[in-house]
C-alpha cells in the first residue's frame, strides 16, 4: 500500500523536480566535493534517462538556490559551502520540495506528553486548536556535524488516535508515517516564516546566544475538510539555514 502511494506521489511530481531533488541531495551529501567534476547535461540525460529540457530545468532550480554555477563554455560547478554562506538551502515550490531537506540531514526525536497546545503556539494560528496535542521534539543535524541546523516541536492532534503512539521516532520523518498510520490525506499546508529572538531554551539547544536571531517556521497541516491535524514549529540558526523560493510565471 505504502509503495503504491509513494509511486502515485512520484507520478504527480514533474520529473525535473524529482531530478532536482536527487541532485540536491547528492550535492548536500558532498558527492561532488573535493574538485569532483559535475556531470554534463549529456551525461545527466543518459544517467537518469531524461530529456535535455528536464535536465536544464532541474539545473536552473539548483542554480537559483545557489548550489551550482553554470557558465557557457566551462560547464557546471558546485558552489563551495562558503559561497552559500555555509547554510542549508531549502527550496520551496511544492510539498515534495518543502520536505526535501529531511533527506540530507538526520533528526533525533524525544517523546513528549499530551496536553493543550501551548499558548505561544496557539496564538499564532487563526483556526481552532482545541483538544489535546502530543508533542515530540527533534533536533536536526547534518551527518557528522555537531552543530544543529534546527530544533523542531511537532504537535499531533488527538484525532489521529492510536497512530500517534505507533510513530517510530527513530525513523526521522514523522509526517510521512502519520499519513500511512492514520490513513489521513493532506488538504493543504500553510507556512509562516518569521525572524525572532532565541529564547533561553531554543538558544541552548541550537548553541546560539540567547536573544540572537533565529528563523521560526510554523507549519499547519490540514486534512481535506480543513481541520488541522499536525503543527510543527521549527527554529533555525540564522547562519545555518536559507530558503530559496521558485515562482513559475504562467504564460
């Protein structure tokens, strides 16, 4: 069942976005570091069995994110981390890209308790947040790196029932598990991004100065009926995270 669902999602995602995701993951993982040559368009066409248009669209997105640089006559090169500000670049175009950065990083969750949604979170949300919410906290890092790139509190509404207790916190991606365990479908996702001052708790986890700038990303996941079933609140250090947004202009 899960495999079929995954295949359906892949079918709905344009091939150039899938390719951009695969190449992004390889870049973040360091596959083209240490002077290794980035494949030519022709090589990518053969390797992934796609058209030149697909390759060019995928590369265009990676270039917009600051991950690569393309120059006529000299090919494509991967931008060093220093040129990217040393930060994690997360693209934002669709749900697949919204969650893409999870593939190039690791998160460790700690189980939390069931309680009403904290006031400081509830006041940021216009819709009703009544009921009990189970919160799990995760700290995300790049493999092999000590400094965290995010601390995330994920809240699951009691409507999800037994699925909450069946979550495998060691697997990392709780979002995809909820879809499968609760049989729930996403109607929409809203996202609010704001620069805030790190409170004492956030500063301690992220290893930054209290009161220093962090990026807070609040996401609400709705079912097709418009009811919120999941909320995530992530805080990112200002120098370790960046967003790249793609806006396609329709003719």
